[in-house]
C-alpha cells in the first residue's frame, strides 16, 4: 500500500511537465487572439487573406488531431508530444520571419498541424491506462482548469507585450516559452508514465470510431459547444460595443467567462459530478446553460446582464467540457483511445472553424438575427442530436 502511494506521488510529480505542456499549448493559441489580426493587416492583407490566415490554422489543426490520435495508438503519446512542442516553437519563430500575409498562411498551416499533434498527446498522457478511475476525473478537471487559465493569461501577455515591444516580441516570447516547455518535458518525461499501448487493432478506423454511439454523441456535443464558443469570441466585442463598453471592459467579460469555467472545472470531480452521477447529464445541462447565456447576451439591455451571461456561459462550458472528456474516456478502449481523443479535438476545432462564419453570414443577410441566436439554435440542435446518439 505504501509502495502504491509512493508510485502515485511520483506519477503526479511527473505529470507537472505535462500540465505545463497543456498550459503552453493553449496559452499559445489564446495569446494570438488580440494580435494575429492586426499583425496580419499590418502586412497589407485583404479581409480574404486575413480569413485564410485564421482558417488555415484550424484546417491543419484538424488534420494534426487525426494524425496525433493515430500516432498515439501506434507509438505512444511521447513522440507526438515532443514533435508538437518542437514544431510549435519553430512555427511561432517563423511568424517573425514572414514577409507577407501569404507567408503567414504557410506558417499558420504548419503551426496548426503541430498544435494538432500536441493537444491530444497531452490529454492522452493524463488518461492512458486500462481502467477509468476516480483519479482520471481529477486529472481531467485540472486539464480543463489549466486551459481556462491559459485563456485568461494568454491575451493579457500578448496585449501588454505588443503594446510595449511590438508584434515580433510576442512571437519570440511564445517561441521561447514553448522551447522551454520542450526542454522540461525532455528532461522530466524520460520515464514513461501511464504509457499508451501502442497496439491499436488495424480494424479500428476513424470512421469506425465516428460511428460508435457514445462517442458520436460526444463529437456532436463538441461541435455545438465549441461552435458557440467561437461565435462568442468573434461577436461579443460587437455586442459589448453596442452597450458602450470599451476594450478593457470587453476583456473583463472574457475573463469573467474564463474564471467561472476554471472554478466549475476545479469543483467538478468532488462536488458537481456526484450530483449528476454520469457524464451525459453534465453535457446536456452544460449545453442548456450555453444556449440560455447566448440568448441573454443577445437581448441584454445593460452591461450588467452581459456579465451575468458570461458567468452563466462559463458555468455551462465547465459542465459541458468536463462531461465530454468523461464520455470520451468511458466510451473508448486504451488500444484506440488516442484516436478517439484525436477525433474529439478535431470536432472541437471544427466547431470553432465553421460556426462563426455561418452565423456571421446569416447576420449579414438577415440583420435581425444576431449571431448569438444562430449559435444558440445550433447548440440546441447538437444537444438533441448528441443526446439521442448517446442514448441509441
């Protein structure tokens, strides 16, 4: 028993660099939110080119998610994790070397692919094993909370650094940050912890995983959850401006959402999940909260209600994200869990990529339909479809 406790402590210590990797991976992504568009436009990019720069990351991130999942099952999670860190660090450095927006399109494609390898590998390192235990729930909770922390601190770092030192300083800093994370991982993760099997059955294809009811429903939930989150990130500044909020107060709205999501996910394993007993009700409750918060944000006549909507949104996101992670774990086998994780994050990326332009296009054609309404309707559809698939 004492030896088992000692092993758990050693394993938890070795997970510290993994959590650092998780933070860096999402810090990198969120830090670019306030600087990528103005940096691209400073190179004389047209709106179309700006869309390509933004969209190519998501497109190649999805490809990287699939490739990373397959690599995890065949080789274990170490290789895609190290490759992802190294590739992301190099990619961030090459942002500073781009001479035009066309160069940025290429850089974003490579960066997106490497980021796609990295994130599934980080999650797989926390959850690889033969059985699902209560320890997994705590690890998943911390995984989600660290993502939320990156969402809060990343834009702050980039905004302050860009204002004082310029765009290149942001990307040099991020590249160095990822390189340091790689160095820490190489030193501290030499000993394999909870290694993947690396022996996925040849018959287990991505298509087969997509057809499994429990996982299929989870992927649908991911589309709805991240589609609404992408729409929120794209159009909340517009809604805030309508109510007279400046950039600083708009940033506080995003921080309110992120901090609430962090709190919910930290409370998930010990306090919230026992109330639901299963992961599916958590997902359905979360998506319901997301829909309600989007409608509230769309009709809010005053800034105070926008902050209330962000608290509600953060609550819904925390419920939904933890529920989805739990569903992926309980509906996958260790031999092909890497692929399941890869497909989950591909759906996660796809939702962010497709929902904002769709809702924006509808708003452009029908000005009375603000994007939050479209996104709320899509989230409701994904709620119904995902629940039906999980129950089927």
